[in-house]
C-alpha cells in the first residue's frame, strides 16, 4: 500500500534507522535524528543496487507516482 503524506509526517525518529515501504522497491528511510530519505532498491545484472533519490519533502509526491 502506498505511503500517504499523513503517514510520512507521523513517522518519527526511533533509536535505529527504519524503513517505510511505498512498493516496487521505493521506500522512505527514517534516521534516528528524524531525517527522511527516499531510496530505491533494484537489481541490475543480478546484483542488488540502491539509489538515493533525495530528502523528504524536497522530493515531491509526483516523483513517487512516476515510479
């Protein structure tokens, strides 16, 4: 189920970094200091890769819809 803006805003810092999945490899990583980073996990030539897309809320909901 895709993340909503409300769920993202309510996601607070914890002792360790954690992920909120948006589906199809896209997720939001919440750091212990409260920072929120968009990440995209994918496979290329049989190897798992990770792409950093940017910081929430600078990366808009439109980008999420494009993936």
